[in-house]
C-alpha cells in the first residue's frame, strides 16, 4: 500500500498519485479522473474535486473542500476547511480560501488575498493583493477589491464597485454602482455608497447615511445618521454632516463646518470654517457661510450672500442678493433681506 506524508501532522497516510498529473491524493479524498492534479500539488483529508478542475504548481486542497467545474487553483494557494469553489474561478499565487465561503462564476483571486468565514464571492469579481474578505460579506457583479482592503461583517459590494488601498467596508454597509472606497476611508453601520460616489482619504461614512451621484467625501470628514450627499457635492477636511442633513448640487462643505438637523446645502454654496447649518435651514445658489456663522430655524440664505464672523441667521429669516454680513449680529424674526 502506498503512503505519503502531507506534512499536516498526521504522518504518512494511504495515498496515490493521480492518474492525470501525478500529484499526490490521499485515499480519503475524492478526485475524478477528469481533474488535473500537478506533480507538486496535494489533495488530502476528505477534499472533493469533480469535473475539469486543475490543481497546479504547489497548491494544496484539504479539509472538506469541494471544487467543481473548470476551477483552477495554482501557485502556492491553499483551499481548506469547508470552502466551496465552482464555475471557472481562478485562485492563484499565495491565496488562502477557507471557512464556509462559497466562490463561483469566473471570479479571480490572486496575490496574497484571503477569503474566509461565510463569505460569498461571485460574478466576475477580482480580489487581489493582501485583501481580506470575511464574516458574512458578499461580493458580486464585477466588484473589485485590492491593496489592503477589507470587507467583513454583513457588508456587500456589487455593480462594479471598488475598494482599494486600506479601504474598509463592514457591518451592513453596501457599495454599488461603481462606487469607490479608497485610501484609509471606512464605510460601516448601514451606510450606502452608490452610483459614482467616492469615499477617500481618512473619511468615515456610517449610520444610515447615503452618498450617491458623483459626490465625494474625503479628508477626515464624517457623514453619519441619515445624511444624504448627492449629485456633485464634496464634503472634506474635518467637516461633519449628520442627522437628516442634505448636501447636493456642487456644494462644498469643508474646514470644521457642521451641517445637521434637516439643514440643506445646495447649488454652488460653500460652508466652511466653523460654520454651522441646522434646524431646517437652506443655503443655496452661490452663498458662502464661514467663520463662526450660524444658520438655523427654517432660514433661507441664497444668491451670492457672504456670511461670516459670528453672524446668526435664524427664525425664518430670508437673506439673499449680493450682501456681505461679517459682524456679530443676529438676523431673525421673519426678516427679509434681498
């Protein structure tokens, strides 16, 4: 009886060389004759390989793994535990696939990527570099993860979305529609990033927030709660958008500005410095709010108004035109300045 030591701590066990490729296969494993097991590849434990699977180079398949169809495993990759791989998937280089994960439908996993847990990866996705996908994460429909990216928890990404660099997507967050998370940015909780939106640098998007359109969140900005960032809006530096605030158009929120509590910034407005928008106010057109200015209380600021200093606009005030308000005054009480 032939034996072979698979270097797994069990010593020499009954084994044979596969008829197609001469690689060693433990007698406890099942490999159909149609499969290919290369001369340096190993298949052991109770692994099951069916169809036209190719195990090449120094790849190892073990545990209770199931490989079917036209799968290719090569390089020094390892597939083990209860992993299932099917439908023209390619795993190459130094990858590790394990846990209860399921991978199918023309996925490419390469470099030093690791897939584990109950992850599901399908639909022409590419996972590369030192990426880790784990938990109950799902990846589908041409999504790509590279760099040192992480997708975990119940997070999902699909529709050509991208995570790269040190981007993190976790909890129940969703990426779709060519959205991108890059640099050191994180998207988590129940947040969604869709369309062509970009989350980058050291920013955080979380809560139930939605970032969509061609908008961008960067710097150290925080977008949270039920905030909406849409169209071509940009939120960056140390700014905060929270509660049910809406930022859209070509608005720019930056510095240490805060937009919250159902406030709306739209058009080409700029909110920066330590400015605050709150309580159902609207800033629109080409208005600039900066310094320590406060806009609140259902007020509307429009036109090319420039409000700075410690100005306060509140209580249903309407301010428009080309005026500059740099002082410490309060405009309120249904005041209309146009």
